[in-house]
C-alpha cells in the first residue's frame, strides 16, 4: 500500500493533514496541523512518517473533490517560518526522449558542439550514478527562493511584470526536514512545476540564476516512501478550456543520468543546508518543456502535471503581477 499525505484548509478555516493509501478515501490525521509537525514527531520518535500517521489514528473523512474545487489545498510541505524553507533545484539530470538522447550523443561526439550545458550533461552521464559509498559527478545547482515563493496547487503562478516568459517545468520534487543533529530526513516526493523564465535564460546562460527566481508549485500529494524508478506522466497547457499543448514526460532514476542519492549528496554536503529545523524543497530536473516546442504561454493558461504514482494532478493557472517600483533608501 502506498501512503500519500496532503495539507489543506478544513471547512472551519483551520489547517489539517489528510492521509490516504493508494487511490482510497482520504481521512484527516488527528491532532496535527502540518506535515512538518508530523516529520518532527517521527524524527523525535526515531521512526518513519507512516508509523507516526498510523499511531495518530484515522480521523474524519475528507472530500478531496470539494477541497480542490473550493481552493483549499496547500502545498504538502511548508514551514512555520517561511524563511527557514529553502527551495532549490538541479538540471541536466534526465536522459530525455529517444530523439533528444540521439541528438545529445551525436553532439557529444562532436567537440565543436559541446556547450557548457553539454559538458555538464556528459559529466552526469559518465559519473552521475556512482557505486555505493562513492561520490559521483557534481550536478548543476540553482536557488529559487524561500518558502515565500511556494504557490499552492490550483492557485495562480504569478510571474513578475519584468519577466520575459513564464513556462512550466514538470519535475519530481524531494521534500526534506533537517533533524536536531543536522541530519537531513527525506519525507518523500511530490509532483512539481518548477516554473522558469526561459526567454531570459536563452539570452545568456549566465542569466540562468535570474530565470529561476520565480514562484513554483508542488503537490498536491506527498508520496511517502521510495520513488518508483520509472515515472511516466503527462504535462499539458489548457487554454480557453482546450488543450493547447500536451506531452508525456519521464522521470525516476531509470530515466536519469544521476542517482537521487548523488543529487542529494551534492545538495546537503553544504553545512548551511543542514541547519536543524529547516525544511528543503529540491527539484530534480526535467527533459520536457513546452518552450522547447516553440510554445508561448500567456496569462490565463493552466499548467497541468500528472503521474499515476502521485494521485491528484498538480494544476496552476498563469498570472502576471502588476509592475512594482523598487527604490533603495539610504540610511
């Protein structure tokens, strides 16, 4: 049986956690208001999330369809202090489609075509899955923001007015809480839309850092336990009620040139990312983008990411914020 967790606002306006197994009915987890609280209980007890959920018992039935329709979903992990949740990610980790992989290998065979991105991909291809106990190739890494950038499932992903693009990136996300002794604990995985400004990135690869400073979304459900090796899902963009773009996507280690353990090592090897009590949301990369197909998004489009292992789909409409004037005041 596969355990999945959700966070939501109940009918009284209070926070709650729901649990369900496989595609079964969801029930509240009594006595807890957040997955972060559940994680702290599990860490203190020296046990796993599933055991803590079981010990809490079965609460009231949850009508997930109503929670979704009424906009009461929350991301499946947050922190009481948003500044103590770090959102980051990695890229060039997936093999991509057969066509893309063929092109990638052809380019690898021609040194004249080896961009920095291609060299980084090759490092992962040759050393991203080290033997047990060994350290593999270091992947690309980027920072997105703190917990303040997290957008709940079904809520609008608000692109800043100065952005040149707002495009989806369907990914798997690792969710973590740091224990009192600095040990990173993985709670599980979720679907994610990393959401980036690909036009800005395309102008110059050194703009990658700028392009990633955007909101993101993940969930709605947290998959407790190991990630299936072969994830097959669908990502689409719905415009005016019609599917405007759609494509399958692959993830899981069977479709990646890095192992998850290697990606986790190269994130948490930095002592600053092992601060007790902090939470981490880490995106593992993608090989499927509508931008790569020449598709241009516009406000009102709805991004959808789904894969059977994760239950409910992740959906967010695209919005654009009003311009903001920023002035630095001297002291």
